[in-house]
């Protein structure tokens, strides 16, 4: 059985968890607190980033982008018409562009600051910067930025069947993974764009999303509409 080192509210980890579920792969989930920077974890991935996939033969694929490409190369053909990366080079470029948009730009502007301030700081020991209240300037900036991103998602969803084209791809899964963390924390302004909301409802209704919607953390209650498929 493959193992996935992850954190429940790490958006890049959620991207790979949903992706694995779409492939029908049930990994052993190993919770890793990235802020602890454990020596053994840093040996597996010197960058210290989540997620990290470890195959049965101890082959290690570190990082969300690397894992996504690895899964397509090793399992993608088996999905046939449901392959999550299109075959054409131009179409692949668009998918990869959007995956980078969400795993880099959205992450830096929205999901990373929200998760750090509202989740990681809650559980981090004081010597690592935890225990204090969230930096509300960072939270407010992320809440402002997410409106722009939702409008962009709405634009894509209203001009295409899925975010990158006619089929669901890595781009949809990456976007939904990041938004799911924002939604968990109650910071997703769904009234900003109806097309974005409708697209996200389609995503969160997929069977691959069930485990994500069941995530809970001690002392941290998700927004009431988080697991509601008809929010």
C-alpha cells in the first residue's frame, strides 16, 4: 500500500488526496506537521513541503506537482477518456498553468496565510511561533484576495465546461482542494460569483471529495455549510 504524508488542512495535500481517490487509490494517510520539521521527514523531502507519496517499493515522490505528474504517467492511461491530464500539448499547458495558479498563486495569496494563521498557529508550540492570536492583517488580506480568485474561477467555469476545458482535470482538483480549506475556515464568500459556486458544488459532490468533507481537527469546527452539498 502506498503511503501519503499529509496534513488535513494542507491544500496541496488535499489536491493529492482527491486525485488519488479519482484514481481509486486508497493510501495509508500519515499525518505530518510540517512546522515541526522532523528529521526523518526532511530526509524523505529536504524541502520540508507536503505532501509526500511513498510507494510500496519505497520510491518517494515529493511535492504536489511531482506527485500529480507521476500519477498521470503511471496510472493515467488506465482511466481512458477520464484521464485527468489531456493528451494534446496545448491542452496540457493550460491544465498545468492553472495547477500552478492554484498551487502557487492562490496558495501564497489565500490558502497558505489562512491556514497558517488560523490552524497552524493554533497547534504550533510557542517556540515555533504558535500559541498567539492570528495576524488579522494577513487574514484580511487573504479574505480580500479570495474574492478576485473566485471571480476568475467563475469566469473560467462560465466559459468552459470545466476550468481547463471540456473535461475535469488536475486544474479542477487543485482549485477545489484549496477552496475546500478556505470553506472549512468559513472564509469563502460564495455570494461573490454564482458560476464559481455552482462549479464547486459539482466538485464537492464527487465521491472523491467525501474523505475531505469528513476531515475534522481537535477544537476546530468547520463552517456549518462545509459538508453541505447543497450549500
